[in-house]
C-alpha cells in the first residue's frame, strides 16, 4: 500500500512538472500589455498560477479544517450554518433626527431587513450634546443625533425591542447608549434579559485607526470591562463588544493586518476581563467581531476562516476557556467603504455584490452591504434598497447558502487560509515582543504599519500596477451625478430645541444627584453601568455624563509618531 501511495505521488509530481513546463513556455511568449494581474493578494502574499493537492501536502484535515460547528471551526461556527438560519441582514443607517432615522428603519424592515444597525452623528460619537460648540455643523450629518433618553425612545418608536436585534456603532460613549437602550426597554416593560444586539464598544481600535476616543486607554478599558461584566450578568443575549477590524482596514491596512490587529485587540479584552475578576467563560461567549470585506475575493474568504481557527485555539489553549461557546468567533461584516469610487458610482453595486458574496462564503453571521452612493453622501432610500436587495439575491437566488463552506477543500483557499494564519501569528509574536497592545498603541506601531501599507497600495495605483476600474483605467465621462440625500440645516436647530426642552422639563435636583453619584463611583472601583443607567433615567444627557467621567478620567491626546 505504501509503495502504491509513493508511486502515485511521483506520478502526480511528474504530471505537475509537465504542466509547469507548458505554463512557463506559454508565459514566456508574453501576454498583452496591462493584461497581467499582480501575482499577489492585496496583502502582498504571493499567488501561484495553480494550486494542486501538493499545495496541501501534510495537512491534517481534522486538526486544521474539520467540520462546521466543531473545533477549530475553520468551516463555520455552527453545524448547519445557513441551511438552518441565514445571516442577519443588518443595514447600517442613521441621519438627521431620531424621528427621521426611525422612518428609515421602518422602511428597511418593511423591505426585508432582519436587524437594525444604528449610525450616530459625530457629536454623539464624541460624547457631546448637540448644542456643544465643538459639534456645530455636524449634528445629524453623518448619523443620527442622540442626546438623551427621549431621543433613544423616539429612535425605537414602534419597534419591538424583544424581537429585533440592534447593533450600535459607538465606542467611547458606548456605555451611555447602552444605558439609554436599557432604559427604553424598561419604559416599555421589556425585560432586559430579552434584549438582543451588539454594542461596538471597541476602544482599542479607536486609538489604532478611527480616533474617536475621549478618555485615556486605561480608564477606557475600565468602561469596556464594566459593560462586559454588566451584560454577562444581566443581558445574556447582548454582545457587549464588537471587536472591529473594519475601521483598521478602512484606515489603509492589509487583510493580514486587519486579521492580526483585530484578534490582538480581542486577546487584550479577554485579558482585561480576567484582570477585572471575571471568569473567561463568564463573558467570552458574548464577544463578537466586525470585519471588512474588500475586493480581493479569495483573500477575504481565507481571512474569515483563519480568524475562526486562531480564535478557537487561543481561547482554548492560551486562556483556558472550557465552554465551547467561548471558542466561537462570530462576526458581522460590512463591505469595504474604502473600495467604493466617486467615479462611475454604478460600478460600486458590482463591487459590493462581490464583497458581500465573499463574506457569505466566508461564513459571516451578519452583513451590511454599502450603497453605491455612500462615497458621496449618506445613502438615499433607493440606494439603500438596492444594497439590501444585493444581500437578498445572494441569499435566495444564487444557491451559495445551500451547502456549508462551499470553498472548503479548495487547494488555493486552504493554502491561503494557512498563510493568513501564519502571517497573523508572526504579528502576534511582534506585538508581544513590543509589550502588548497598549504599548504598541502608545509607540505608534499599529499606526505606522497601517500607514506603510496604505502608502504601498497608493504607489501601486500610481504606477498602474493595480487597476481600479473607472479611476486609473477604463475611465469615461460619468455624466450626471446621482441624486443624493440632503440633510437640511434645520435638523441641527430643531435637535437643539428638543434638547433644551428636555433640560427645562426634567428634575434638576435629580440630575445633579445622579451625576455626583456617578462621579464618586468613577473615583472608586465599582461597576459604572448601574450609575450610568440611573443618570439616563433622570434624563441626564450624554454630554453631561461624558463630561462627568472626563472630570475623573481626563482626556487623551495621541502622541506624535514620525
């Protein structure tokens, strides 16, 4: 039997070499100028012209690939995947006032969306009230303005919080927005244990990429772990962190860097939770992730498969998790905003469809598809509908959800998954050598790596080595600009008026008492979530709560990195 296997291997190698000679001879004759793709992924990983069984020689199927729903989860976190339940179609939306955004939510739900995803405006993201001078001109522009419990109540008007799952993309003031959501549920008699959804609450990636931080890293991590502990003990269906690689990729990173830096942040949160006195299996099952889906189709699929495998092994072997739910890397995906082009915006529909398909074939649990006009403005209702229809076509027409991990076993995909894992592990080693995630943030290591990657990519575009259709090749007159969503300036005036009405009608003494109690708690070590919820119930505004915490924690300015 062994002799027969050796003979077969020799025959395979002979056949492969015969083909390789023919390939080289054909390649030497040359292709048309500009027709040859770069033989590497967007991350710079070399891509061979052909992959065969020899590419996976020595790979142990059970150890590295396995079955869906079984360790190491390379093929998916659930045994039945989409045959049992489709990915949640969760379109990111928010603009203007709470009432306007609520109208968009109702539209999307009526069109078949299956989960909500809240986009907040910049003042809200930075913990400022709408009448703060620093937020002038930004109220309601790039998301919905939320100042108080009254706004959150209006945002969710007519929506059953016990049935819908809600994702909130906010970080530094994440605890405040969750407190408002909990208080709205209380008003409506919905038990908090029925609430389902996700809070982004990923402050580490803010220092690395998006820069929407308020407090220094250490007290920010305290807030994150307070939310994690509160949810673990009170809101079991809620994901208290969505550990996000999306913004790291949008800042210019490669897929490998997105994978490595995101998981490194995840490990840091696990370690912070353990330091705070939580058992790893008490909170790890509620952690979730948020990844980008870019245009390098197979690299994206491999990234998700590698991420699941890395997380499962680390959680089991490094952090001692015994609950299998702690090993599962569940993630939301958004198609790549940075891949959209202002030129020939209709091309963005095709880009988004391919990116969404990669996310589905990679096993995502939840998906947002960008609208074609988002590179120019917040999406119109029509563009948002097309984006949602893209998901629905993938789910119901293409047949890709009929079988689990249909690209599993592909010589190329399995080899690329292995290489993505190896590259990520190399980054983990370097991050540890540099003192860990916080030390790498302070030294600017992450920022420098991302900046270098973005610069290399731009150089390739400038030299014409990489083609972006409609930008550096196949250009044409775009014709008339598409209709865009316009945010009326009255939105800011009206929001400020509502905010001042809330302030004038609330119990001022209760507000002062709740903020003082929060200040004293912040000076101590108790979990801050109950105090923040008390403040929200008293109609303390987001800006007042954030300002109270800043009085204890201080602010943060990023050190210059050259």
